[in-house]
C-alpha cells in the first residue's frame, strides 16, 4: 500500500465531535469538582491551577483529540497545525474584523436599551483579573466549541441543530462554577431565575457563534476574537439585568437564522483549510 500508517489512522479516525463533547464535560467537571470537593480557594494556590486546568478544557480536549488522530488530515497535519490555524489572526479578512466589532457592540450595549438602571450606572472596569479571565479564557474556548465540535457536527447534522446541541453542552460545561465561591456564576445562585437564564442564553449564543464561524469561511479565529473581545466589552459595560441580555441574544439568533436559513438547515459537508 502506498499510504503511510499515519494517513490510514487519520482516515480511519476522522473528526470525533461526540468524543469532544463528552470529553470536555468530563475534563472540566473533574478539575473543578476537585476544587469544590476539597474546598479550595479558586484564586489561591493550588485552587487557581485546578481552575486553570478546568477552564482550558475546550482547548486541551480538542487539541488532544487532534493529536490522537481524530482530525481531518486535509485541514490539520497534527495538533500544532490545528492550534496555528485556530489562533492565526491573518486568516481572518479585514471586513470580518468590522463585523465582529459591530456584533460585540450590539451584545455589550444592546441590553442597556432595555435597562434604565444600567444606563445610569458607571462604566468603571472590574478587577483586572476578571478582565483577563474573560478575555483569555473566553477566546481559548473557541478552538474546541466551534473549531472542533461545530466543524465536526455540522458535517453530519444541519448547522442549526449542531449549534443547538453544542449550546446545551456548553451550558452544562459551566455548571461546576455555580458551586465555587468567588465566581460570577456562584453570585447568580444555584437554581435561581438567573441560573436558568444563564444557561438558556447560551443556546441562542451558540447559534450566533455558529453563524459567525461559517459566514467567515470557517475561520476559527473569528469566534476566538468574538468571544474574547465580547467578554471584555461586557465586563467594561455597566451591569444589566440578565433578562435584557437574553432578549438581545435571542433576537440576534433569530436574525441570523432568517438571514442564513437555507444553509443552516442542512449539513455543511465541504471542507476548508
């Protein structure tokens, strides 16, 4: 045979989005579960290291799967190539930077239109640690959720269905944070209306991310930038009630479905590099 063992392995494996979805839940719940079980301080030593390991689960699990051969060899030769492709800003055309900035402004400022108390609030920045966590951790989730899971699922399922499924797992992935004092999620409270709102909003959010990922030519850096800068912008903007934020994301999700329903309702089998 003229194909190498590596190529035969890659062809046999292919992308494994379901391995990713289950693996990232297990990885992150495992690390954050230890923080809860051992009653660690999340921003002290060694709790911060466990939080770091758990928060980077989407990046680690997707990279590990690619390294193990669960990848499309026409897109990535190895895990390093996957990371380079995911984090390379040169792959994103200039016009898409403008679109991403517009979307970030809508998500950050749109809720202010429906919340008079927030409009009169301050624009003071939060703690630097929160800004960095939102920017860096948000950005580094995307090689996993969109670059690997969305790419793999939408080859088998309609794009919209893939996005909804990822949104459900994405919501569940955050669950341990509600048990860790000092996190934003812990402040929302377990089982409160804000708890349910936080989880619900991630489903329309996932649809927006899937649309952005595809409309830019499946450039992973597009959702990477959108997630990181979006988290930063929302941290800088005055706090709003979670209700207006949900409505803004729901309206945006409905808008992108209407704009792109023809291709969002079918699988996206073509491959990109």
